[in-house]
């Protein structure tokens, strides 16, 4: 085993390209392939919805969907001019023009154009949404029927966008260029992340074909543009319904016709039980032409199964949950290259403020009491220290990564929970006149690390009088945010961006990743200001305020920074070099080679 420590979190960077391709791109060796073992299952091609925002989905779309910008190994934003350009036209007001390259094409041969950008704006600004939509009622309906449609004439894009930050500040319908390949967006206020505000577009012609019954790509694109520019609520309601649910694997009969690619790879085959196959996209003309023709993702139920598959030569690359057992097992895999470090994800426990199974945490004294029982240091000692050694530490901040300016401020806010305080928890329960409060904890039952976390928390909380019930399941992700299913959840937040919006989506009212019904005007106000701030010191002050508010509201608790481990067979693949931001391992698969 060859071990190399890499990608320790680039804390400073976490605050907050080439020439045009020609008509053809280099083609990969037709016999080349690589197999990646993963526990992260693919479930949706739309990563901008609450249910689609999962790492297993982002891993796939990182290889299939092009965008104007991405992060490099140094966490610098780099432009992909072979897909298009992003240009600031003016500062006051902030005006940004997106222009698609002439070479950008969907995998069915349809050009990527302004219709795709316009749909991207509509969905991720929510500027055309109807007023008064009951979001929880709609999401509850989706829990019963994954393809549930919106009521006739109701427009709601379930992207979690807010009108006071990010793309939500671009309320006016953008102007489309006469060439049909550009879109100009005007913001009501300046924002700091204008260059990365627009996510990778999804195929507008697919949406219109499915939602509006259009027959061909050209008329479908025209229908999308017409619906958005004219404010046709009936058509927009159908478009939004499909955008919300139509890319979910549960609702797709033919993935190759719906999950189109604008990037180096395209979806070739999906088996929900065993894995997903990607192949080089023959229509791709960009700068990220892949060297390997076929990428196979094989699902593994456990980290040990992934290690066994690597040792047997059944897979070439794995990035399993980093546990002491995995670290030890990989040491005996002959010839494997092993990369270890930390990534920009952190383990945490969230308490349900709205829609919990028992309403146990409605009383803040009960929330505080439960948090006082969580043995954070013991969790780190058992699960992280054997992997990371002296670098292992409890994480005290919801928004700052250890080492960032401002992180030390979180120590004060978290000081009340530095140690387990069973007696303090008992006193709080007495004050709340609550006996044996039941807490159902949701977690991944097939994840050894989370099984251990649950056991340690349940054992400690029992001493204070809590009755902790096991709500662990392999299908935990499908239950996140579903009302009435649990009281607390153990999982990890992974960062996909260095922008303020990355954490805002978790904590602002009705944010895309706000899965526990938390609402705070102080938090909303802080992120509203952060969206337009350039001053680093003031940003730190506001984020410190966010931390303090989350701790004082007994929101939940950060546990530790995610240790990471990646192993691969260097005789089968080269170029494997994960970065700290999601999609970590998958950010540069197009650069990999099969020797």
C-alpha cells in the first residue's frame, strides 16, 4: 500500500480556460474503462431540488453536465469557455451576460442555447412562482406520490431560491440575444457570487416535450421561452412540475431520453440496485474530452465490501466512509495507492423544529437538554482519531471550517456544550416538566460510522432520561425533511462551493437544504446582508452572528470535520486526485487515464 496524505481542507480558500474547441475532440480509447466502487446511489438528475441534492447525484452530473465555471484543485473558480462565457456588463445595476459556445450540444444532437439558460433562471430564481404556495403540503404530496403534479395554474420551482439573495435578486425576465445563444440577467442588488450564481442547465426541450407534449426539440424550446416570457401560468405550472420531479429516477422510463448530457460523459445504463454506466459523449466538443471511454459506478453496501472489491480487482477506485477498520484493511491491499485527509464536509446532528414525529423539541429546554448529552469528544476519539491522529478534533462551528478566520469565535458560542453535562440536562427536563421524552434518530443504518454515533448518543442521552429510539434505515435520505418521520437526524453536509450561499441554503427559512423546519429572522437577515457584502471582516462578523444564533436556538450540533480516504489501483487508472469540495473524487474524471 502506498499512502499519500492529500487535500487537507484549504481553509483560507473556503471563506466565503483554454481556447475554444474545434469541430472535433480527441476520442478515448474504445477499449478503455474504469470501475468506481461507491455507496452513494444515483436517484435524480436534478441536483437543485431538496430530494435531488445528494452526493450520489452530484457525482454523476459532475461528469455529464457542463457549466460556465467550476472549481480547480486550488478551489479557484475557473471558466470553461468551450461551454460558454460569463461577463459582467455593468456594476450599477449588476448586469451579467451568459453566452453559450457554438460547440455546446446536448447528447441527442440538440444545441444548448438560450432556452436552456432561461429555464435555468426561472427555476433557480423562482421569480415566476405563484404566491402563497404551501411548500410543506406539496412536499408531503410528493412523499405519497413521487410524481405528484402541482395544482393547475400554480407555479412552484422547488429549488429553494429566495428573493433576497443570489439569483433570486434577478426578478425581471432576462433578455435573450438575437443569436439565441445568450441571456442577459439584471440584478436588483449587487451580489458577490455573480459568476457562479447559475447552476448547470438542464435540457429545456426535454422538459417541454414531457410537460407540454411538444414533438420536436425546436418547438419545445420555443414553448419554454414563450411560457416564461409571457408569464403563462398554466404552461409554467406543467413545466415546474416536471422540473421538480421529472428527472427523478423513480419517474423516468428511458433515462437516455431524459437525462441528456452536455458534458464529457453521458448516462448509458442505470440499474437502481447495482450501479450506473457512463460512456463518452460523442456529441461533446468541449475542452474536457475524456481519455477513458466507459465509467462504471458499482454500488457497495458497506465500506468493507468496497475494500474487498478493490483487493479482488473488481473495481479500480473506491472512496468509502473513512473508518479505522477501512484504514487497517487497506493497509493489506497489495499495490493500492491510498490518499487520506479531510474534505469540506462535516458530520452533524439536526433537531426537527417543525414536522417531527413526536414534537419533542418544541420546547427549547428539551432541545438544550438533549444537546448537553451528546458525547462529541468520545465520538471523535473513537471514529476520527484512529484515522487522522492529532489532526482529529471536535468541530464547533456550523459555518466556519477549522482554520478559517472566524472559526475560533465559535468556541465561545459552543462552550456550553464542550463537555457532556448529564446533570444539567436532567435539570432542564425537570424545568420543562418532561419525563422520558422520546427521540427518534434518523441515520444511515448501513453506515458503520453512523451506527456507532447513534449508539454513543443513545447511551449517553439515556442517562439523562431520554428514550432514544432507532430510526436508522438504508433509505434515510428519502426520509430527510419528510414530516412526521423522525425527531433528529445524523448525517453530513458537504460543501459544493466556497460561496456564502452554500451554508445559507441550510439555515435560511425555507432554504433548499433546510430540512428541519428551522426559521429565524436573525439568520435570514444575516444572510441577506452577506449576499451583497465584499468586506471580509464584516462577513466574518455576520457569520459569527449566524453561529451564535444557531447555538442559542439549540438548532443541533456540528460533530467533526469529515476524514476522507480514497484508494485506487495505479496499474488500472492514473490521474485520481480528489479535491475538498464536492464532488471530490469526480471533479476531474475526464482527466483520468487507463494505462
